[in-house]
């Protein structure tokens, strides 16, 4: 089955760190750009980051630049998001998504919840 | 941050046509393709339209997309109860060097 499954979310204190994982299956993971998108409670979708097929190129939203790092392990079919210096405003459901050739996110995971609170 | 503007809500009765607008700028919609996503509350978003007006396999032809200048729109013809959801437009922004989403539109079937 073609799917993405996120994990690693949880409760963390402000200033803390968390690493999210996204396990891909059912498709050739190494052929696709991958993205992270988040959604704060009751709010809209916000793009967070993307990484190219071999991990050599990354982009970030200004709100997370310098604090978050996206990476991938194509041998393990897994996407990661290392989140440091977490803030209350980072509280959200984090989705990983597959990018297609039309700058569209054509496959989404179910999301993992990150709560930043003291 | 949302730099694409959508109306917060839209509604219609079953069978009606509903249109959702998405207003951007020359750095996003004006020079890049638009995608649309449907999100039923509590679930992950789903790709509804890509490359301005292309439907992925499985998306009913009741959904159509268009783009003109720095704006785009999504139309739902023959509105059905299962179309109740939040809808988001998105595009790459050349100035921000990242993707931007719309503010989202909640569609209600009366």
C-alpha cells in the first residue's frame, strides 16, 4: 500500500528539541521530493520545509529557518525533521507529504501532534 | 504565513454550484501553478487539483480549477453532502523561496 506514516510527536518544553520521522512505503521513495507541512490547532495549513531526492538541497519557511533541519535516508525510506529551540508557536499537527512534478503534494501522512508547552 | 487570500466560508444547497477564489501576487500565482487541497476536519489534506486545472485520478469531474493572472478559483458543480470540508489553495512563491497556502475556505452544504 502506498502510504506515509509519521511518528515522533509529543509534548516538549519551550526551548526543547524533537525529531519527527516519516516512513514511506509502496513507492520509490528516492525518486520524490518530500515536504513537511504543519497545522496549528484550528488554523490553516503552513508549509515548513522540503528536501530534494538525494538530500542535497533543502528549503525552509522563514519561521523555522535556523531551528529546523530536514533530512532523509533513502536506504530506510524515511524522512526526518529535527526541530530545535521549539516555541509555543510550533505547536501543531505535522504532516509529511510527497511532492510531484507539478509542485503538488499528492500523498499525505496522517500527521503527528507536537505540543510545545511548559 | 498565508499570503494567498480565500473567503472564509462558502455554502450551497445540494446540486448547486459553489466557487472559491484564491488571490495572490506576481511572485506566486502570477508565475507558478496553483494546487487545491480538500481537508475534512480531523483528517489529512487530500490533493484535489494540480497544475491549475488538472484532477488527480479519483477526483470527480464536478471539481474544476482555473487561473487568471494573480488569482485562481475552484468550482464545485452539483454540490454534494460529502463536499463539506475545508479547501486550501497553494503555490510556490519565488520571493519567499517556499510554498504558500491560502487562508482556507470552509464549504457548508445547507
